[in-house]
């Protein structure tokens, strides 16, 4: 997808990033006849498929700068993030994508809609004290609903409608294969306990031997990610081009327009120009680019007249429950098959969704992650003890991975202005980004309330709770760092995702979210990208 071509030709649009936002919008523009250039930091064709990058590490450990090449070959983001949230600064490599398809190339394929309540928080639930939760999104659910339909059809989503949703059955959803015995057992138990489970909507073809491929690249033409569904046909069928291994350093701009995209590739620096520039590098990288594009016209950073670029970082609070079915014998725990939303909003309190997680990473990878959490946690002296105990712990982890069903409880995160991301300092070796993120006491109480509900739901079952909700390294659903809104003083983007004060700059990754919702963000990103594409085509 990145064979040689003239970089200086007359592009109609330059799209930075090829994930759910960038690839979907770029595909819609290219299909309409626009000349589109995609710029992607990662590789167009990473070749480490069908397994976790960690499987190729010389020894089991958490990702480090020494693993950059392996991570890049697996479509993974290779750089460290500095976490300045605690007195003892921590570093970690986030589990997000970098390459064709962005993070969608790694995702578990769950494409869930946000609820109408997510677009009108003031009418349905209350925020935690101190959170700056807008009472409403500038776009209502009804306006996005037809684009949800289009996105579900585009990504060939299979599943059933949530019985708790007022919009009812959606005939365009494709059928799912029969549930595996362990999932079928839990589905029946949840129904008997008064809950409303349904088949989780997945962008998956379920080819023979499908392994779910959560957390790693699929090599079987089975995972319907943004690369396969949008980027490839845009390049193959509609004349778009892609420049991979291309790091966008900054945007050049005057007071009113972006005039160039400054890139580095293979040791060379150059500038790409187009009348339309779309940022979709992800909710961590997009604010880095904007803040790194300060100028006389934009002294706080490009599009940052409000001072809010990089602020309101949200990441979801996710816990895992490893449940042992009562059904004895072998079962397949690879697939994400069921979900329920009975606790999405409960007595005016926002909690979130529960869904199958799919298979966990291999035991050795899990053990290395636990050791790294201990090393960087409040009790670092426990890490050597864990290393001594690892030969005894690994068999236990093996049992959890291969003989338990994993459920993920996703709690909505609220926006706080001092939770933020920004470029790392120049002396931060191997790190591009820095975050500050703290969980408030009121949100810890919501986490505890969700855990209490889950204990009730799973009563009578043996299960292990893997507490990850408070772990800052879990940023797979990061969003909110360039929020959209109607007031330029309180937002970075307008209702159509155009940067306030700039006529030709749009942002269509999850940065635009003013709230995080209580479920997976990918479908909302894709649906909104289709909406913005229609807006741009109508303008033209």
C-alpha cells in the first residue's frame, strides 16, 4: 500500500492516522472521488500476525524500548509514556496500535453503540464532584443513529440487538455462530437472574479456526478492522495513497488555516500540503501534534485558544472477572460472545457495560505484566518476591487463562481538566508523551459499587477479580483530549469536528469525545467519521 508515488501531487485531503476515525473518513472521501493521502506512523504491512508481540521477546517481560522493532512488526505502539501522576514517576509502553488500521487492528471487534443517555447526561445521570461533564453532546443520538446503521453495515457487524435499547431490533446485523457451551451457560444464568443478556455485536467473519485475535493482528481475513474494511479498499479501488513509517512532527498554520503537515520519514523531513487536513492519530498523539505546533499565531499550541488541548483525558475503568463455568470438560474461551447493560445507568448513577472479554494473553505474558505492575506500584519491594514465586504462580495463571471465562466490566470515566496528556520533556529518553491522571474518591466509590453488583451477579460461581480499573497503564479506550462543543471557550472542536478558528482542520479520532460513555468507543468513532465525511462532501 505504500509503493513509490509523487508526494507533492495535488491532494484534496491529508489524513493523519489510519484507525477507526481516519481510515473510515478517508475511505468515504476517496469513494466520493477525492484525492486522499493517508500518513501513518506505523507500518503498512506489519508481519507479526496470529500471536502477541510478547511471544517473540527474548524473555518474558513487559514491553520496553528494547522491543521497539518487535512491537512495530506486530502493529503495536513502540514508545514509552511517562506517568507523572504519583510522586514516583512511572514509565510504560501502552497497549495501543500503530500501523495500518491503528488500534482497530488489535481490537476485540466489539462494536457497541453508545446509549441515548450518553448524549444527554444531565437528563439521565449525575457526574462525580469536580468532573466537567457537559449536560449534552452538541450532536444528539438521533442525529448519529443513521450513521451507526451505516457503520454497522460497513464493518459487517454480527450479533443481536440489546433488549434494553429503545431502538429495538436492527435487521441489518448479520447472524452470529452458535454460542460456545461456557458462554451459553452464563447467558442462561444471567437471564434467570433477571438480567438482559444479548449476543455481543462483533465485526468478525468467524472463519474456520477463528481465534478472536484480541490484542494481536489477524492473518485470516476474519477481523473487520479499519485497515481491512476502509484503508485497503480506499487505496486499492478509489485512488487513495498511503505513506507509512511517517511521523507527523507538527502542523504549519497561519491564524486561520493549516498550511502544511511537517513529516519525518527515513531520516528526511518534508512538508505535505492539502486544502483539508484531518487529524486521527489517536487521543494521545493528536494533542501531541497540536501542542507541538505552537507559533506566533497559536502560542499555546495549534487549535488551543481554549487551553483545553490534551485536557480531560479519559480511559475507562475496566475490571476483569475470570469465571469458572459449572459445565465440566473442555470449552472454548476465545470468543467474545455475550453482553448485558443492566447496570449502564443505575438509580441515577453511571456505571457501564459487561461483556465477554475473550481469551487472556499467555500466562508468561500475564506474569511479566504483574511483575511490572508491582515494580512500578506503591510497594516495589514486592517485585523480587513475585519473581521468586513465579514458578508457582505461572501454573495458576495457566488455569485462569485456559479454564475460565473472562468478563470485562467497563465503567464510564468522567472528564477532569487536570487529567491530561502532553508531549514528554526533551530529556525523557524513549518517551514521546507524558500523562497525569488521578482517580477521584467518588469514582473509586462507583468502581466499588460496580464490583458489588458483579459479586451479586456471579454468586454461586467461582471467580477471580482482576482489578485493573485503577491502573493507569490501561489506556486502550483513551479519549476526550480535544473535546467538541458549541462554545469555543469550552471546547477545541465545533459540532462538526472542525477546530475552532481554523477553516480546514478536523479531528475525528476519539479525542473529540466530551464524555467517555460506558462501553467500547470504536463504533461511535466510525459513525461520527461517516457523519463528518458527509458534512465535508456537502460543503464541497
